């Protein structure tokens, strides 16, 4: 196993080009971090498409209800679902939406985040204080940069697998 600072709070996202290592921030957003680990451990994120990828902005994924490309994939509904778990209250903090940060996707209701998240391609300061930041890409950002663009992409990329480093 690779040497991670905090394996219990490190997420490994396998993309077609390689592994993206995400360091979670449980001190900043404990509920969001726990949710990501719970869904990863249940295998819910495996094979889930990146359904909204905007060049120069972010790549969004995590719709475990409609975007699993191996089970009932529905490109027309991808991005409209969540998990069977309750929505999370916002955990807004002072962590900026910097390149490689992980933000909780939600509806207009600040307390509607569930399973979806996005990875920022660049610093997106206009999102600060509006969306929960709960992780940061520590390595593998080049694989995120290579994700197919589109809303939705014609041939979407997927998270092949998502695991908690402590479990590997």
C-alpha cells in the first residue's frame, strides 16, 4: 500500500488514465466526508459517469441513482439523482474552491447535497461560501484534466472504482 498521511480519510478514485488520490477534510466537513466514505465502501460510486464536465470549470459525478454505467444507466436523468441516504446540511467553511478541490453538488437548497460532487479544474473563487468543500486532490489531477467534456459528454468517462485507502 502506498504511504498516505491519513488512510481513513483518503479516497482513491480509479479513472481510465490512473488513480486520483483525494485527501478528505473531516475537520472542515465531517458529514460530507463520512458520506463519501460510506458510499465508497458500499461500492455505490463504482462505474458512475462524469455527467457534467465543463472545460475551465469542473467535472461533476456521483449520481449513484441514474449514472451507474453498468446498472440502469440513464444519460437523460444522470445528474438528477442521489443516494437512498438523507440529504446533508451545508458545511460551508473558509476553504476556497481551488484547483483540485472537491465540492458537494446540490440543488438551489444549500442543505440538499447527497452523493454528487465536483472536482474543480481551476480556482473557482465565485463558489466560495456557497458549496461545501470537503477534499483536495493530492495526486492524479492530470487524470481529472483528461475527463471527457460535455453536458453530458457524448462518451462519458466514469469512476471505475472508488475506495477508502484504509481498506485497500
